[in-house]
């Protein structure tokens, strides 16, 4: 459909309004269930109806293939140097953000929706509808906006009654379940259709649990008794039926203390292994269905390139539809709801569809299961359970605890491999000054230690998250390592952040620092940086310092230039070619690094010339941080090549014209 432009005062959309935007370049609608509902449109600045594109005017277009046109109110207009207007618009229902509603109460969902209209403090012209029959108290104690009360504040209609909204013109529909149930064809997820977010969801599926119980029991002591904490855990894993479908088991611990009552006539009895297994099996049978939470974003191109999905016609779907999904490698069938999309209005096709989970099942993800667990099983819990089963750890697996006294009081403790401190080799020494570990005797050296003054020394530190002002070590490993200063021979982490990072080897998915200095040496005194997909050593992708002030790249540094990565493509403004006549090249030396003579341009000269030419946007001139006090200008020399190319084309045309021939 070609979008149609209407004046802000128009209420009848059955006409052509201000006109059809037939010269529109792009038009996309983005909608999410109970979320955003917006339109983005690009239009030539000199287009037929460009003067009518202004804030609060209305664009009418189809929001998805099987729906009737909907009105969108323009709220933002931007113009770029390519002579294109970028227009942002929201569905007309966003008007309700500016409709205040008096406080009121309701006892069911239908009354709550109609109450929004009847208690509106200004006329809005909207109506409501629902197929839900839910009862429950809705209370709005203070004046609030209509849209916020639909969903957006605590105690909103969505909070109280749940459901899925559909906005049709000025009608608000609250569905119990929006969309249809699609039975075929199923989306086949596997070899030719893979999404990294979905892979993460598959990794979250729980296949089995280790149940445990925490409580107390009374045990005899002398002539009386005492109460002790007890943990009993099942010596095995209770697996779900689909566990064998997964290459790696995904097992979690789970506390069933509230599910198991102390058995027998003895109130202090503890559950047996059979009781733990039985309650876990009941939970697993009801909750662990082996179905991953679905989270896939697909495009028509992905479907067309997948042999298993070539018969899927996404344009026959609608937002809210439930579609079947088959996980080929797992042998699991499930369903997913279309929860969001991007729709190309001009081509009448979906650019992308996002499939989400129809419901959140407690058996689907580790994160959800953990909310059911009152606490993770600890080492002390395990030790109590071992003691309960007559498996007492004595002397730390054959070790010894030796106490050294001073003036009749304990002064130091030694955990050693020999009761004779003079013969001990492996030792953990603990006193008022700290704790240290040694493999050469009680006097060290202590290669791993923590002292009372706050210093920690270790050959290797491994951590999920490690934060510090200063980190030093031979080898530092962590999922996240963050510090003001990090120093080590080898630094390894998914994310390494610091003002100063120093190391012979630094490995990380993300390395963040205020500055990065390279002091490498390839044998001839040249610092260098290599880029490799693996640990191969060659010069295929290397940047090195050829001489002070000059960087040499092997083999080429290229700019991304694929047409598919670009939008708003148009010819360069002819005024740019005049820069060649107005700006003179210079030779210069930098104040920092004056040993090198450079040829080039001055950024301010280019900027001033563009001002004289009336060029407002300045893609050639780059300012590092426009708001910073010491911000410096830079030039896009690749952009200057395009300017020179344009100038050469103009000169070539002039030469051919002078010769009497036109090419």
C-alpha cells in the first residue's frame, strides 16, 4: 500500500487527504504486543507532498499484511544531507497519553475499561472492547493518563487483569489471547535456521534436578539433648523424559523442604532417599517437558534459504498468532507467539518477525527455577548431610590441624600434611596478620596469601566478576575483570576494563580502557597489533609502527561499502566539488610528534568553506567529543576521495564539451 498523508484536523480517512505519498522511499511499521506501535518513513525533501509533512499530521497505511490501514501521528522529522526527510510517527492510540482520567474504581475488566472513557477529563473519542470476563478490584487513587492506566503504572488494567491489547483506529481491544492458532506448517529450527538468542534459550532448559531437604533434629548429648541443623540430599539426579535429547545435561539443585513433612511418629525424623526421589519425580513429570523457551527473530530471507521452511508464508500470519515450532535436533515440538514484527509497507511484506514464548513454564529455564529455590545448597549443608550418613570427613582428608600457643593462649593455627610442623610441606597458616598457603613448609614462601592490611597475593585468580582499584598477578582470569590498574603477565577474561591495562598477553572478548598503548616487539623493535580468528601467527592482518609517526597495515584496511548496509543513497551535492577550489592543501608537523612532516588539510579550513557553501551537515569534519573542553577536529579523508572523484568527473565533462564531444 502507498501511504496517504492527512492534515491533523482530518477525522475521515476514507479520502485521499493531502495526497498519496507515492514518491516515498521507505515506510516501516514496528509493533510489539503491549509495546511500541510506531512508523518510520523516508521521503525526498523536494517530494510532491514534502510541505505537508509536519508534526501532528497523519500518515495512513497498513500496519501488517492482513490488516486494514491505521492512522499514525507524526511526532518527529529530521533532514539529512542527502535531501531526505526521516519521519517518525506513532499510532493514534498514543494520543491517550495526553488524556487525564479522574480517580475511580471498578470490580471487573469490562467496567475498568469503560471507566477509563467515562472518567476521562477531556473528550477523546475512543471506545473499548474485551472478550475477558476477569473480575477483581481495579483502583485508580490519583489522576493519571489514559494510556498509563491501560498499562504502564503499578495497578494498571494490564497488571490487574492481564491480556493482550489490539488498537484498531480509536477502538481499544483487550484480548484474553490475541491472534489465531496456526497448526501448519511448523517452523523447523535446526541446521538451516539458527538464532543466537534461541541457542541461549536451549542452553537454559533444565533436564534434571537434585532434590534436598533442610531442617532440624534432636540428638542426645550427655544427660540431655541438643538440636542440630540437618541437610539431606538425594544421591543422584532425577531426570526428565527429554534429558537424553540434549548433548549436555542441565541439572539444578532444588529445595523441597516445604513439600516434605517430617515422617513417622518421631517428629524429628528426616526424609528418606525414597521420599526425596518421589517428590522430585512428581515435580519433574509436571514441569520438565524439555521444551525450550522460544525466542527467534526470523526474516523472509532466512525462511527462503531454509529447505525445511520454504513452504512457510509469513505474510499469512498476524501479530499474536501462535505458530508451531519443531526443534529438529532435540525432537521436541512446541509453540510460540508472534510477539513483534517489522513490516515493509511499500512491499507489503514482513521485514522480520519475533517469536516469543506463549507461556513461562517453571520447567523451561534455570532462571525461573531458581526463583523457586529458597537457597543454594552449601558446603556446610553437604558436610552435615555426610555426617548424617556416617561419612565424616576427618582431618580434612588425612590432614592435620596444629595450634601454636603463646602465653597459654592460641596464637596460630596450621593446617598441614604432617603433625610435625618441622616436617610439614603443604601448609595453610592462619594468625592475626592474615592467612597464607605454602607448599614448601610453614615458613613459606606463601604464594597465595591474604594479609590483614588488605593485600591478596596469588599466582592465578579465577572469578566470574573481579573488581578492584588495582590488580596485580602473573595470571589473571575472570568473566569480568574491572580495575583502575590491571597488571599481569597474562590477562584473560570475557570483559577486561581498566584505566590502565598492562600485560604480555591480553585475551578478552571486550577490553575497555581510557587509553591503549602497544609496546610489542616482533624481533626488530616494531610495536604491532595482530588480528586473528585463532592463534595462528602470520602477517595477514597486522598493524605495526613502520617508523615513528607512521603505521603500516598488512594487507589492507577497507571500509564497509555493501549496498545492503546502506540507506538513503543519493548522488553527492554538487557544491562539494567547489571545496577543491576553496581549500588549499598544507604541509605541517604535529605539536606532539614534530619529527614527522605531514601533507594534508586543516579541518577548520574545510569547515569554514562548507559554511560559505551553505552545507549544514558536515560529514567530512569530525569532532571527537563535541561537548568536551579539549575536543579536537578530524577529517574523513575517504570522504575527500569522493569529493575529488566528483571534481574529476566535472572537469572531464568540461574537457569533452570544449572538444565538441559529449560523453
